[in-house]
C-alpha cells in the first residue's frame, strides 16, 4: 500500500469534526492524520494483502465472540490518539469496559482512545521504517501490545508498553499474552 503525506500546516488545520467530514466525503480514500495535523492518504491494498487482512481479522472475531471481553475493529476504523493523530490499524481490539466508558458521540466518530491491542500487516509496498514509527507511536500513546507482521521476511516485531521491541524470525504462532487472553494466532495464515 502506498501512502502520501499532504503537509497542511500552517496553511490548513483540520479539527476533528472537519477531518471526520473530509473522510466521510471521500469514502474511497483511506485517510489518517499525523500528530502534526498532516493528512496521510493511503492507497487500497492489493489482493494478497487484502486476503491476509481478512483472514487475520476473522481469527480475532472468532476469538472475541467466544471470550466476549471487548470489541474488534478493522482497518476502516480511525482512533484519535492522545497525541492528536488519527490512526487506522489493520486490526484493533479494545477491552469492553474501556469501550463502554466512551461517549456515544466518540463511538460514532473516531474513538478518542488508543486501543489495547493493534496489528499492522506489512504489504510489499509499505516502508518498514514508516510502519515501525507508527507502532512506536501507538505504544507511546497507550497501546499495550502491538504486532507488526512482515510476510515477505516471515518476521514479526512485537511492541509492548515499557519494553524494548522484540523481533521474531519465522514464528509459527503469536500469543495474545495477558492482553488478548487465550488468543493464539497461527501464522501459517500469512506465511503462505
């Protein structure tokens, strides 16, 4: 997926409502907002990445239906992080109690919180350094556990609150640790 950054500051500063309206007026575009207020325009994913994203989200949905401990979100969901950025991870999960604490308005627009867990799947056209910076930003803003899955290299980077990044080469599975209770992802879904 290609992404382009449109530097809008200091010429234009979109507030949350304006950014939401811009996103709704352009549903064919996947938009994010950086902490500096710049617009990030991302192209749609290709077939391989789209299929892998669907397989991954399916695993999270099946697990979540069984556990009933939170909410799963797809890559179309934007989250307003404490630093002001609005980001859309490929997969996100929020603990139920935190979701219920949000106002009805925040649930309808961009939830005003960092998810408890996020996953980013690197496509062939993604820049690894851009994704790594994005995952660091998520954790700095309150995400407890984040996975960066790189199918081309068969590598996973795990980001956790207060810990150094962990890099795994060709793991067979990933554990949801104490964030996603009893969740285990079979990576054969993405290594194919």
